[in-house]
C-alpha cells in the first residue's frame, strides 16, 4: 500500500474515532423518550466520521503535506540552517524571559509564556531567514540551489569597489539589463570608506562618488541590494577575498578592474566587466566609412590629430593636426581592438 493510501486510511480512522466520541456525547443530549439504542448513535457517527475522513484527508492532510515537503526540498541548506538557528535562539530567549512569568495567577501562568515563546520563536525564525546569506558565507558547502557560477540572471552578483566607483552600474541596473541581487560585502564598504576619507583630493572624490552610487542603488526600487556582513580574513587582500567568496557562493563578480578580471577567470569565476560591456555596445564602423569628428588634440605621431566619439572611442586622424579644435570629415582606414578599448584610424577627406 502506498503512502498516500496509508495516510488516507489513517485519516479516515481518526475521524471515525472522533465520530464515535461525538455519537456518545449526542446520545446524552437527546431526550430520553426519543433515544435510540446507544450503539446505533456510536456506529452511525463513527461511519459518518470515517467516510468524511476518507474523502477529506487528501485535501486536509495529503496536499498540504506534499506542498510543505516540496517547499522544504527547494530550500538550500543555508536557509534551513539559518532558520533553525534563529528559531532556537528565539525559543531560548523566550524560556529565559518566561521564568518569572510562571508566577502569574491563574491561566496567565501558562498563557503568557506561550505567547512570549510564540512571538520570540517566530521573530527568531524571520531574523534567521533574513541573515541566511551570512550563514552561507560561513558554511560555503551549503550553497543556494540553482545558483550557477554565471549567477547574473536572477542570482547573486558580488560587487567590487571599482564597479561602484565607476558609477555606470547604477545606469545598467536601473535599465533592467542586469538581473539579480547585488551583494556588497562589508569589506568592500570599508575599502570605499577609506578611499572617501583619503587625504588625496582625487581619491576622496572617487570614494564619495562611490558612496553616492550606493545610495542611488539603495533608493532604486528596481534594484535589489544587500550588504553582506563579512570581513577580510587574516592574510587575504580584498580582491582575493572577493574571488574566494564568489567561488564559495557560486556567483559572479561585477567589476571594472582588469587584474581582478583575469585572476577571477583563472579560478573559474564568472566576471561581469562593465568596460567589456561598454566596448561591446560601442558603434561598429568599417574601413571606408565616412564620419564627421571634432579633432581636439595632437596624436603621438607627427602630424596626427585625435578625436573622440560620443561613446568615448578614440579616433586617430592621420595628418589631422592642422584641423585641431575644428570639425572635419574623415574616412576610416582601419579599426584596432585593444585591451583598453577600440581605436579607429582615419584620414581627412579630400576636398
């Protein structure tokens, strides 16, 4: 017999027993002149209870049980552990606070402690669920289910200090192109605060801009931002700690740091580089195309002029030195893709 039918029969038997008890109670309430033999009431109510239990058990017991088991199966070990620890902490606190409450008069001696235990237990459970990422960081083996290393779609994304200071992350996330929960470790916030407190004016302005970007992300309803209370382990640097966390949490890193990008990729961590995204979105030009540019400075070679497109792409104009601080039509000769970005070489249009 399958578990479903065992539960169904057990539920029907329980309701049948309840019907038997109710039959005896109803028999005592009836007037003596209208009473049937007591066994008729007992058997009739027991049969009615058994039939009701047989029909209602799948709805009242089996289906909720299956939904509960399915929900628990979908939860990660970190979530279950943090919830259990929060519940345990709440119940221990409730037990300590309830010691003087047992001296209350009457039913208050047990009613108030029950209410206190229920309130603190639920509060501890909710607090544990809210801090599940901290438990996950402490116990990396309890990984979130379904979080792949490419966690940029609906998963967790660790944010590096360079990406925060860069600022473009706010525009990318608010536009909806980056989906997932942005995780900012506490040691990244500490590094950002040290930069904002720097004696160097440039570094101080960069740090303050990063703090403003975080404030913008926090206020944006489209962005889910969480701060993970994790510090740097002794002997580790910020970048190595970030890569270690990304590997343990099986999530990606959002950065603009070239060195961090290379180190993370060598260790199998997916990196979302804002600079690579910007390069991918730059306008595509082909040799022979014409464009009108504003030549703003001299180039490295003799006679060269340099212009910039709206997306920041450098345009080197051979023989364009004489057109500095003026707009001029140029013809693209070749396009060079470098690690720093795309460079377009051109020459002035004749005539």
